[in-house]
């Protein structure tokens, strides 16, 4: 019975493969959030935390840490699941890791970002489903995404 439910859930998610989700709501990247992340991670590089100095730097302004952008992208408002619909019987989701992550463009202080998801694969692993979801962080007004990464999530039944 449990295997039947797992297979049914796998099929439902697999049917969504290749379909981009609706985006999350826009979210502003503030200097305070960047400073708080710098404090938490001990990464106080001036391109993140010194707006005056960063004006003369390679990006013309202070920018968010790539890791900050990556850590927020699945939790932006309106993004519950970011492309992965709710699946009946799931007890919890586990962040299993990332297959590939790139940061093609910076997120300047004050920029607004949002995320879209697109399921790449779904496999049964024991009593879990392993879902690879390509997440893309868009920056309002920028042609290039700020982050593209393949999140590996395990759904426990």
C-alpha cells in the first residue's frame, strides 16, 4: 500500500517536469539583511558590507552574498515549494543538497528578487521521493538571473 502511494506521488510530480512554476512574490534585498548574513557567516568582504567603498568596486554598489541569495530562494514569500506541489502523505522534506549552482549576475542592495522552480527529475529512494528542482532567482530589471541551482529535496513518507 505504501509503495503504491509513493509511486502515485512520483507520477504526479513527474507529470510537472519541465514546467516552470509561477514566481514567488518580489522580495527586496536590503543592506541590513546583507549585514546580518555577514555577521552570521563571518564574511564581511567590503563588496557586501561597505556601500561607500563598493561604489568604486567591480559592481558599482554593494551586493548580496551569493550564498545569501541561494539560501533565501526557496523561502521567498509566496514560494511554498517553488514548483513542487503539495504531495499527500509527506511527513517532511529534507534538503539533501545541490547538484549545480551558478551565480551569473549580482544582486545589488535594494534590488528585488523572486524565484521560479522547474522539476528536473523525480525518483523513489526507499520510503522517499528524491526531487531535483531547478531554482532560478530573477532580479527585477536584469536580463540575467542572479542564481540558478539544482536543489535536491527528499520527501519522506
